[in-house]
């Protein structure tokens, strides 16, 4: 497999064999130079074989190996005709995403309150694998209201404000959700997890805005230097995982009917316009709405703690998903086309003036939220005119070590001491969970963001640093 460097931030895998389009990786040589990335680059080439793919098989600077698609992968297929949808292009944690809230408190005001604040946030935030939720649902009927209306239903039930929906991707809910396509097993897994972090790389962080590089956009977003913020990173929990599992199995069975062959069975797919494709898209949208409601509940709970401990509110800056497939219109070869845009570990980054942005963000472009690894910086970015990969950018730092490798090589007590000495309070992480998410298990988020900006995918608005982290 040849990889050709075209610019400092763009690499191309030329078409060969079954590839229908080239592969394009936005990165630096250092970010993809590790031999471990060879597997992820092979996945970029494999995705390029999907029926109906247009443009290229894209990868972001945080690319690493995933299920079928690389994490950091973007691919768009014709939504009508032979263009397919692949659950591997979304992943198991459907609508995993990030929510950022800004407080009326600055770093100096937080200092005497930090210990109590972190204790109360930890006590109020269900986390870890299995059960535990802010909102316990009784039956499928209650859950289906969330699957249809996402954060909108949570706000109607008193868990937030109307302004929250204006600052949430899709105004809080994907419109084509179909709860009928969600299995009973997925429902049972979802009933007891609405308003919970889960485990792995998910977190709730208290952060401080260290630097603002675009004051006009930052003001429109509602962030300023020295401000205390809360960042929440989580997804659709067991419900989303089960939906992916169910529909991968269904698509594996029907590919022969549609005469589809793929180089990796993890790329199981079906035409997006087929009954199986529509069923997955409807179930995936339902899981996306669950993920939005999940973050809405966690944010509303954090608001209560901030009001009680700090006497301040939390205003939503934005909420955006980075594991989703969406039907969108884009220009392809001089024509307007309906596309199924898969973003797996990649964030939509709409440019200024885009019709899908709320009015108060129209001039600035979409806020893009990039969480760093534990103990490192996070970023607020914005979409830019002419952004590549169907207006997409990175989603985080990107792993360079497996969780098993990290747990084997990192001493959790020493890591905890290091974080505390750096002024970062840690709550609720198990020793193994802490070691699995050590900063050295990830790429340098500063370098990833610099590459994304250098490639013309986004622009930096602000850099935030953690002062407290709650892990599952």
C-alpha cells in the first residue's frame, strides 16, 4: 500500500485493486508514522471499496484502528441507489459526543470551592459499567419518548431549558428516529442508564479556559479567558452498543442478496435506501437521541451542583456528536447530491453561514468540541469555509496504546499522584480505569489540533485545561 505525502498535512493512498476512490489522511508524518498505524491506514483503503462511496475515504489526524472503519474515519456514500450505510462507520457507541457548559465563575473563585464541588459532582454523577442513572425509566413507552425526541423530551420533562436545544446539534434530536427498529434487548439495556457516564474514555471534567485565540467567536459561543467550564464526554451506553450489534448481524446476512462483497466482514453494510439500511438508520437515530438526552440529564445534574456549591449557573456552549451517520446534501463533482455521511471518531464542523446553525452562531461557524486525554488540554474549535471531508474534523487525541497495554505499563497510584500534583483533582476512577486512560496512551492533542487546523478543517477558538476529572 502506497501512501503519498502531498502537503505537510495531507497524505493520499492512491486507488488500487477494489478501491473505488482514493484514501485521504489529514495528519502530519509524525502523527501517522508509528508502525501501529499501518492497520488503520489499511482500514482507510478498505473503506474506499464500499459501494456508492464518493470523493475519498477520509481520515482525521487522530486516526487509529477501529471496528471496520478506522476511528477518525469519514466516508460519504450516495444515499439513493447503490450507496451503502455501514454500522462500522458509526461504531458501537452511537452518538458518543461532547457537551461544554460555561459557568459564571473564574479560576480564583473556584479555588476554595473545588474540593467540595468535585465531591458533590462525583456523588451526583452515575458512572462505570452497568446500571445507575439520573433518570430511571419504567418501561419501553417512557424510553421511546427519549428515542424519538432526545434532549427535547428531557427539556419538556424539566431537565433543562429551551436555550439548551438551540445550542445542541439538530436542536436536540435527530428527526428520522424509528424506535420500532430498536430490539427489546437494546431497550432493556437502555432503561436504566439515562443520565450516566459509563466507563472507558468518558468523563465529566471541570476545566478553565486557559487561552482564547478568537475573541469574537469566543464571545458568540459564550466562553472567555479564565472562565470555569464543565465538559461532558459520553454516548448512548449499552443501548447504542446493542443496536450496532443487532444491525451488523442483520447486514452480514443480507449482503449476498445485494451482491455486496467487502474486504473485511466488519464493514458489513446494505444500501442506505434498502429496508435493512433504513432500519439501521432509524435505530441509529434513536440511539443518537438517547445519547443527546443522556448528556442533557448529566448537564442538568451538574447545574444543580454548581448552583448549590458555587452559587452560579451553567450555560450550554454546544453539544455535538462524533459517532454518527447523517443524510446530508453536498456538492459532488459539480452537482448537489444526497449523501449518507459516516463520521466515526470525527466531528461535523459546519462553516459560517450554514443554514443548520442557530442564528447567534451563523457568523462564527459551528463550535467543535475536542476533548483531550485525561490530564491534558481540550479545545473549542469552529468550522471554516471550504472545510474538507464534508465539513468534518477530528474528535479527540486518538489512542496510540491499547487499554490492555496502557494498564500493563502505567502504575495507577503514581499517575493519580502526578495528576494531583499538577492541580487536577481525580474522583471515582478505578485503578485499572485510571491506568487505561493515562495521557501517554494517547497522541498529543495539541499536535492533533494543530494538524486539523493546518489541513484547513477548522480553526482554534480556545484552549481549556482541567482542574478536576470524574471518571467511570
